[in-house]
């Protein structure tokens, strides 16, 4: 399939596979196409059995959230419910920033909980890290792990180069496009060109951003330690960073990209004035509506948004969709797909149970009850 927008070549359906979507580990961006596209949601690669369909207009838009699986197994399971000409893309984050975020978000895992700082963990990683202990996979090459590869490899491993090449080859075989989080605006503009979308289709607000109160700049020496510790992730990231900019040169061009990034920022700034009471993200204690509060975990403070009051009904729907956290948004999708089952499930909840549910838990419970 050509990279340039060719409407008559476009696939009938699109699959987004969000890899390493772990709280603030990859801050998500809620994009605008939702109501204008036919959205199919494939939840958790291990249990892909059907699509959650939201009948709207124009085309088909497919999404696999929080997937982790052997990449070949993932492809096979997704292909069972997707047409042969589907378009697959994912997004990755710089492993240095990822590790910094994960250490805060998953501070309670065995590999981290006895360490006083990220440097402390990295300096004594041989003593702190045991790959056989549950949940410790978060602490080592999490990008490779979430793509389904063995993440237990060290920088001095003789097989590192071979495993890197094999991982890259497998990803390139199964994904048409890999986007880069650090260049999110450029990423969605490239996606816009390939899928024949407009700038309005890729407008977004950043979700799951971490408050500055739980951030501190990394020392260059710490960054180098992370690159050595997560050597496989770092090599995968470097490769797809280079390939991303190569695609930008071919499809968009550097000068045109700068023009469209400026245009996109202008549209998003205008939308923020319309939608957001404070004009930007706020800490969770400042969020007025509980349904708009993002899930909090670990030592991170994950920010969210307040809606402007007194908006027109259609404007409010658009704005609310852009700022609804992913757990609540996924619940809404399932209510629309399985209204009767969702109603039964709601009635069966005990008064003491939490109103929130893990993204992989709700689909499982609903599917078990499906006649």
C-alpha cells in the first residue's frame, strides 16, 4: 500500500495498536475522528474475539487498546476479525522518558519498591531486578515486552544485535506505520496524509499527563544508564525514530510539516478556549466531575480537565469526548455495544464496589455473560 494518500487505495478498516499504554508511561492523546468514523474497538490481544462497533459515518476505524501478546499471535487473532486490507499502526515513546515515568507510576513493584531513586535502582539493578518475579517486567525493556518480545536481555548480551534486528523485522512486517510520541503533532499529521484525513480529524488534548509536582529533570548520566539498562528498547526506538522522519520527508516534506504543525496548534488552542474551563490540564483534586477524573496509581499525579460551562449541546459532546479518561471512555463504548448486558452488570454491582473497572476486566465480564 502506498504511503501517500490515495483514496482508491485506502483500506476499508484501520487498526490502531497502542503499545505500552501504561498510565503516564505513554500519555495518550484523544483525537477528534471518533464521531465521524465507524469505530471498532479490539480490547486486549489475548482475548480478541469480536469488535465493539459504534455505527457512525464515513469509514471504519479500529483500535486495539493495551495489547500485549506474541506479535505473531497478536496478528493472527486480530486478523480473525479484521479485513485483509486493514491498516495497522502504533506509537512508541523514548525509553529514557518512559523509564522515568514508569519508576514513578509503578514504584510499588518488587524491582522498585526498596530503591530510593531511579539512579539507585539502575546502579544496583543486578540486585534489585529479578525477571521471574511478577510485575518486574515493567522495569526492563518494557517497549519490547509490550510488542511481545522477550525483554530479558542485557546491553552486553552477545545476542542483543540479532534480537534487535529480529524485533524490528517483526514489527515492520505487522505494522504499516510506527509513530513517535515525542513528535505527536508530526505523527498525526503524517497519519492524516496517509489516511486522507483533515487537520480537524487529528485535533487532540493530551491525556494522562503527569503533574509537574511529580516530575524532575533527569541527569544526563541517568539517561545514559537507562539506555544501557534498556538496550533493546533503545535500539528499537532509534530505528523507528529514523524511519519515521524518512517517511515524513517522503510523504509530507519538512517545510510543509512545519506549516501544518503550526496550523494544528492554532486549531487546538482555539478548541481549548472553547472546551476547557482553565484552558489546560489540572490536578485531579481540582477536577469537578468525578467521571472526568483519570485513574490515579503509584506516586504519579495524573492530570485531567474541567469542561467549560454553558456550551451548546453538540459542542459539549465533542469537548467531553476529547477529555474523558480512557477507562471511562472504554466503559461508554461497551455500554453502547452491549446495552442490556451493561445494565445487568450495573445492577449486579454491590454498593461497596468501585465504579471504575480495569480496561481488560469489563470486556471479559461482559463477554462471559453474552448469550
